[in-house]
C-alpha cells in the first residue's frame, strides 16, 4: 500500500509541476509584453493620465469583489465534492456573476458621477474601465480547467489576449490616441480571454451548462462569507489610490501605481504555485491531515521566501530601474516601490491561506479580519498620505497586510492554528522533513 501511495504522490507532484510550468511559461511571455508595452504607454501618458487610468481601475476593482460573489473561493471544492454537477455549478455561477457585474457597472458610473462631479474626462475613463467587469465572468471556466490540472489552456488564452491588447495599445501609440482609448484596454483583454475560454470549454467537451436555484443557494451559502471579506480586501487594496486622488492629485496616483505595478508584475509565479497546489491540498484534507498541514506549511514557506528575495532586488535597484524604464518623470515612484514591494510576501501568505480556510470551514472569520484590516488601512492612509504622499500609501498597505496575515488571526482562537502554521513556515519548521511512517507493511 505504501508503494502505491508513493507512486500516486509522484504522479500528483508531476501534475503540479506541469501545471505550474504552463502557468509560469505563459505568464513569462505575458510579463515581457506587459513590461514593454506598459512602460511605453506610461511614458506616453505621463504620471497624470497614467494615474487617472489607475484611478478608474481602482474604482472597478472596488466593485469586482461583489461581482465574483465569493464563488471563486469555493467552486473548485464544489467540483471535487460534486463531480457530476460541474456543468450546473459553472452555468449557475455565470448567471449569478453576470447579473452582479452588470449592476456593479451601472453603480460605478453613478458613484463616480457624484464623487467627481464636473470632471467629464474622469467619469468617462472610469466608465470605460468598469466595462471589464461584465467580461470577467468568463474566467469561471478557468477554475474548471484548473481543477483538471489543465492550466495550459488558460495560459494560452491569457497570452493570446495580452498579445491582442498589446497590439491594440501599439496602434493607439502610433495614432496618438487619448487616455480614453487606453482605458478600454482592460475590457478588451477580458473579452478576448472570455471568447477563447468559451471555445476551449466546448472543445474539451465541458459538461453542459445549466442553471439551478438549488445550486445557486448552495454556492452562495458557502461563498457569502467571502463576499464581505473580499470587499474588505478591496477597501484596503484600492482605497489608497482613491484617497490619493481625492486628497492630493492624479500624479501621486501615477507614482503609486507604477510602484505597485512593478512590484506585482512577477506575482504570476506565486499564483501559479498556489493554483497548482490548491487541488492537492483540498484532496489531502480528506485523506491525510498531517500531509495536509505539511503541504500548507511548505506552500507558505515557498511564497514568503520567494517574495522576500524579489523584494530585496526591488529595494536595491528601484532608482535605477524606474529611471531606465519610465524616465525621470516617474522618479517619484522610487520610494513607494522600496516600501510596497515588501507587501507582496504578506499579501500572498493570505492568498495561500484560502485552501486551509475552505477545508476547515473558517470562512466566517475572514470578514472580521478583513474588516479590521480595512479600518486600519483607511486610518493609516488618512494620517500618512498628507505627510508622505504616495510613500505614505505604500507604508499603510504594508502595515495593513502584516496585520491581516499574521497579527489579526491570532485574535481569533479558531484561526490561531493557521497563524502558527505561517510562523512555522517562515521559520522553515519541518519544511523538508517528513513525518516517519510507523505503519507496518501490508
């Protein structure tokens, strides 16, 4: 039996590696395209217009948490638990997310028309940025491919979409188009991905899509905890840009956006690792609790130390990098970059924690932790932005994320186990050592 278990484990690890390889390979090319075209676009637009687009994207992201309805966090688990209902789960999710996304786009236009009354260009840019919410619903198919260890499909779709969007931006640059045309690029990106995934789902004989009120009730019953928590995450991840615009100006938003874009441009590596291990962790929970805990600690260790290594490089070479890539007009982004780059390590510890939370059914605590984090972030931004500008927003984000990932979970008895797991992972406890097998041979 142990021999069979070892063989199964090797096969599982092989799937994880191949799955991660496809994701990372596709994202490397995507990163190159994003860097080249993004940098040229930022230089062309200047800090002010670049900041205006980032402001519009922040508004859209603010509502994106509601659009997903938290289902993204539980749908793979539903695939595992109910393999014969995958088509119903996907079809139901598409309907629910489609309705919420359409309503959110309308709400965004209404809110920005009040908050930025009289700023016609700002309202138009924000409205164009919000269109992507409607097309984003098709990333639901991504979770089906992910559960089947077929992330190469979504990697190809994403790469194809980025190629189209890059070509679109190059055409805009050649024709000297205004900021409004650039604001539509995100929507175009998700539209292309959506079309590709729809065809891929049909090509790979995905189960027939159906809508079910019972499935809707079941999914929302598990995911509703994530709706509020996701909104809280959005508050402390996007409020900084909104507050920078309202308290200072678009230029400071531009500096901060360049800093955050640079320090997160590589995080597809972390997401690939997390996505590849996610199904394995879910499966281990049902068959081996020790292996489940060990795999979680290993994931946390990898995410934390890979992030810290990259952050050291950003801290050392921030000035040189920004001057060479974006030019002297963006040197105001150097100090924010040196601060906010350390945010990634703690942020993705939180992302990695989702598998543990889903398996242990601890979703209800997320809204309390993220609610506390949102309050902390807003208060820190209110104090630090007037004093430090974009650097203040960066520092507020870093402090908030440390609280969210490690400190706040210790305040809840049911979450302390996971917080301790994160500390053990940072200390590399049992990272490589496996628990001795004391069972007798069958």
